[in-house]
C-alpha cells in the first residue's frame, strides 16, 4: 500500500475535484436512472432496518409488490441499502457512492497499467483519465449501474494475462470467476460483451499447448 501512496493520493484528489460541484452546492442529483435504482436501494434499506425480508418490493415503487431486487443484483443492492442506513440521508449516500465508484475505477485501472508493465506515472495518468471518461463519470448524471460495471472492467486485465500465460491454477481461475460474478451483479449485458474477449486468449494458449 505504501508504494502506491502517490497513486492513491492523486486519484483521491481527482475524485474530490469531480465531486466538488455537488459538495459546493450541497445538492444531490437524481439522474436518468435514479428513480429506479434509488427505489431498489430504499427497498433494501427498509428490509434491513425492519428485518422484513421478502422477494417482492414491499416499501418502494408505490408499494406495488413488484419483483425487482430478487432478479436484479440482489447482493449489491443490500450492500447499498446498508450503506444508506449507515450514512442516514441521500446526499451523503450519493457523495459516498460517487467517491467509491470513481476511486475504485481509477485505482483498478492504475493497477492494470502496472500489471501491463507501464511506469507508475503513466499508470496514474491512465487511472485519472479512465475515471473521468464519459462512461464512468456519467454515473453522476445517470446513476446507471452500467457505469459501475465498466469501471470495474480493468479488474480482468490480470486474469486475462494469466489466461494467456497458461496459468490455470485454481486461484487464478477462482479470481477470474469472482470478477465475472462481480460484474454480473451490476450488469449482465457487460458480462455478455466481455466474455467473448476471453476466447482469443484461451485459444492462443490452447494452440500453444497442443504444439
């Protein structure tokens, strides 16, 4: 952690700069997808608070009894619901989630750059550029979980390199499975787009092994 101190500081400062409009105005944004996502999180928060767990939505979406959280990323939604209960209001929740999403996105891109052999400065620059890109930064405007899924994509760089190198040990394959499962918690479509990218690396290793 100490050797990555500079990266952590730079990325954290970049995230604070990106969140500064909300902090200075003391105002949250609902976002394009905010109504849907925040209803799901509110549902999870109240189920946790009341210890009343159900596969239908009891407290949100006008208490219409819709089946949403059971089908759409239930684990992460309950984590977000617990976070909402912890911070106490939507403004603090949005600031905290923005910081987490942007910081993690920037740091995993930095880590991916280091794994690919780039210098520390270049890797930090890649992290800042990535977290400020439209696909990730758009989370502040849309509250779309697609942005979170794309922000986590650099996690796959390490497993892909292991796959290409023929490292099929249990730990490496377990890591790949966990990362794919984490992406699936946020958006299935992202996983559907990513999985075909693994095929060429598997094929290259397989052909080399056959020879």
